[in-house]
């Protein structure tokens, strides 16, 4: 409601301005074109974020200085500190970078945003940049309509964005110059410290309304060039734009994780401290600007370039003062904003967050991390269903010896554990994937389908394990040594697979793990008690009863399914393995049909095998349950 009232007030104010002054229309149109250009630039660079920015970020943010450099370079290229802030919050929430790295990027983004002032003051006001805008718009629009090529389309949006930026600057410049002959806005100048505070507040409000510190800066520079605002008041607008831009980061962090919100608060703290220092030491800063300008050969009355010097200087001072305290700031933020501790009986989503949806590759990253989280929760259920502890499976101890002494039933309720620890995550991943899917290209969709399939297979592995849990509990300590041996063999095979999948072993590379999985896949057929005639032999020699035989046959099939599902899920989750083993070219629907077909074939074979057992034992036929 409040937002609607504010919007109506802005519309009313703009309508009044249009009615009073045609020059105001020109200035407002310039601002609108500039903001449209910023939006187009963001759209364009989001197209390139799939792989380029992420790879660059991962390799260039391992130190504070590299993080600072990333922030400077990315903001200079994209001319949007807001986009860099939202991108950084997204990466931080996804766990791709640490908080200290994120703070370094934000510091760098504040420095990078000063290049916009230099661009306009040094070029935009000296040449007719509207002439450059026209070709950019023409070529850019043509490229935007090349929907078959996402990169080309992204480059088109960048060109369109730059064209609108230049056109917007030209309109603002022309509007203020035309207004100078009719209206003297400089009459509203407020001198001294009072004026500094008032115009700082105006800069904050303008930036919050336009959601762009760049727009506020360009307005200030073009107004300054047309003598519609005094030099001192323009400097105050620059300070206000810095503080106001933190609102974008705060809004971007609303749907982010706690880590993302910590970064937004860090951004706010940095800009508040920097702005306060600039206000308190404004006299010293203006003196330093005069000295630096003279050293650079900037004329004493070239206030637009001196404005750019000031904007760079106070941001640089803020960065240099705050850099040594990043560690202290991180500790403070971690204490201020703590991770919410959930009750033991619930399982919360760890990685999925709304900010990651803006960048498809980041969305895939968090989906993969959440899938691994789900897999580890499934590991607990599967291990306990075998009446084993996770620590026993992941230890380096002899698995046979562990099984021999693990004869107590743990009383695991698979359905209840699934309901609490797996189903909420699975539902969240499915919902999040549906939201991320529309923004993805063909390659990203293929990876998304692999991860969705992995989740489906993990869930089905749990369900298959649930089908045989009662018999495992019953027969693992049976008096009959033959049935006991067969069921402990089932436990052994599944436990060995779980050890390969979930044990942290630095000596086992992904390639070696892949080879181990291949070996297990090959040995699955050898473990089949039906195909290797073990079941027939046990029945004919009267080693086990017909009821035992039916249970063993059914559970052998469920064990096969459990292991197969887990191995397929592992192949889909691990990127280097997935690229080799799951790149089938089939759609998700076709893959699911294959999985369901395999299950139908198994059940059909079960019926045939049970009929054979009935024939051997002379028992009336029944279907496996």
C-alpha cells in the first residue's frame, strides 16, 4: 500500500513538472533513457554471467586484493555497482565465495562505479555522444532479435544499453542547458554545512527512487555543467548517491541466505562510514581535490572533472581505511546475523535462495549443493536401515568385521525419516528448479535435468531400501546360516557402495571413484542370486524354506534397485563423471521412461522367478509384495 502511494506521488510530481516546464520533460526523459540503458546492460551481462563471470570470479577472488580487483573491473565493464552487488550476494549465498571475499568485491565495486563519473565528465560533456548512441542502438536491436544465439543476444543488449546510456546523458545535458536560459535552479543552492547535509539527503532519496547511483551522479554532473547546481552541493549529491545505492543491495538480500544479508549490511556499513568521513572532512577533501586536479592538469574551473576526482578520492580513502578491518567486520557480522538453528526434527534448505535465480549457472550451483545435502540425509537413512552407523561406513575399518559385530537392530523408521529429512528438501529442489528453468539455455537445461534425475533416484533408492528393511532386521541374525549369510551379503554390498560414495578420501580422485563405480556396476549382475543359480541351489538342497526364498528373491531385486539408483545419482551429481556418463542426448521424459521400464522389467522377472520357485517347491503361486 505504501509503495503504491509513493508511486502515485512520484507520478503526480512528474506530471506537474511536465506541465510547468518542457525542459523538465527533456531532463526526465534523459533519466528514463539512462535507467532503461542500465536495465539493458544488466540483461546483457546476465547472458554472459553463465560461465564467464562465474569462472572469472572463482579464479580471481582467493585473496582480498584479487576480490577488490574483481569488483573494480566488473563494475567498470558493466557500469552497474548494483548488478555487481546482487551478483556477489548471489554467489555468496550459493557458497561460491566467502564473506571476506564478498566484502572485497563490494569495496572494489565502489571504486569501479567512479569510472562512470570520469566517463561522463571527461567524454560525455565534451563530445556529442548522442551521435555514437544511434549506431549502437541500431546494431544492438538487430543482435537482440537473434534469439538462437544467447551470447549474441546478450552482446546486443549491452550495445542497446550503452546506446540508451549515451542518449540519456545527451538528453539530460540538453535539458539542463535549455533550462539555464529560463530557470535558475542554482537559486536553490544551500551554502555551508547545512547545504552539505540537505543535498546529501537529496542524493540518497534520488538514488533510492531511481535505484541507481549512476543516474544520480549523471544528473549531478550534467546539472553542474549547466551551472544549475553549485560545486559544493554537487559533491554532497555524490556522497548521498553512495549511501543510497546500498538500498539496492539490501533489497537484493531479502531473499538471500544469512551470508547474503551479512554482505548487504557490510555494504551499508562501508558506505555510511565513507559518507560520514567525506562530510566531516569535506574541507580537507576539497583542498586535496584542488591539489590533485592541478597535478593532473585539470583547470581550476573545470568543476565536472573535479567532481569526478572527488568521487574517486573519497571512495578510495574509504577503501584504504576499511581494508585492514575486513576480518573484524566479518566477525562482527557473523555475531550480528547468526544462522538460524532449526529443531532436530526438521531439515531446512541450506543453499537454495531467491537471489541465485537471477543467474542460471549460480542456480545450478545451488541446486547441485542442495542435491548433495539431500544425498547426505539419505545416507543417514540408508545406513541406519542396514543397522549400521554412518561413522562405521565412512571409517577405514574392515567392513566385514563391522558387519559381524553390528547385529543390533537400530529400529529405524524409514518413512518417518524420509518425511522429515528428505521430502522437504526434495520438494524445495523441485520448486526451485521450476523457477530457474525458464532462464536457462539448452546446455543448462540438460544439467538441470541431470540433477533433477539424481534427486528422483535418491528418493527411489530410499523407497527400495524401505521395501526390504523388515526382512533385513529379521534375517540378519537368523538361526539359518544360509539365509543369514545372503542377507548380510546384501548389507555388505550396499555398505560398500555407500562407503565409496560418502567417504571423504583425498587419495580417491573423481576419476578413481568413477572407475570404482563402474566395477560395482559390473559386479551387480554377479550378485544376483537368481541369475547365478544360488537361489535354485539353496532351495534344491533344502537349505532355506520357500518363504525365505521368496523374500530373498524380492529383496535381492530391491537391493539391485537401491544400488543402481545410487550409482546413477552419483554419476549425475558429479560434474566430471556426469559429462562422460549421463550425456545421453535423451530428454528428461525419455530418461524417466527408461527408469520406469527398468523397474517394470525387474518386477516382471520377479514374477517369472517366483513361478519357478513355486514349481520347485510345489507351492501355489503368488505375486511378490
